[in-house]
C-alpha cells in the first residue's frame, strides 16, 4: 500500500512531507505505520493520507480487535511486543525489522 500525506494535514506532522509517497509497512488499530522522513516507523491516522495504491502484500497477517479495529503486518513483525522491542533497540528486533523492510521496499521499485 502506498499513501501520500494530504497537504492540508502537513502542519500536524512536520516529520512527513506533503504529497510525498510513503510505503505502508503495517496497520495498527486502523492507523498506518510507515517510515517517516527521519526513517522511523511511526503510526499515523489513516485519514491524514490519500491512498495512491491500495495493494497490500499477500502475506500480511490480519487480525481485528474487539471494536473491529484492524491490525495487519508481515508475519515477522506481527509478534506481540515487537515494536516495543524495536524502540527499546533490542538487537534481534532491529535486525528483523530492517531485513523485512528492506526486502519490502526493494519490491516497490
């Protein structure tokens, strides 16, 4: 999935560039996880973006929460606590993240 920040929402997220295309690397509670301009995998509200390409990777694991909110990630990033470990700079989580993301981004070109 590829999205771009709506220009009218740009002041809310100075770490994103209006009209810049971003590859969505996951969905968490209906928010989109993508690499911002600093290269960090943060969550942003889906309504801040226009969808450029709605195609999602076929191997994403999709689950729904109690209120119907959607969670979807590549299997390797779908483990409970994965992103906590990543942001805590746990070596294995960081290595796994970048291996998966580099593979995904290479497929986008």
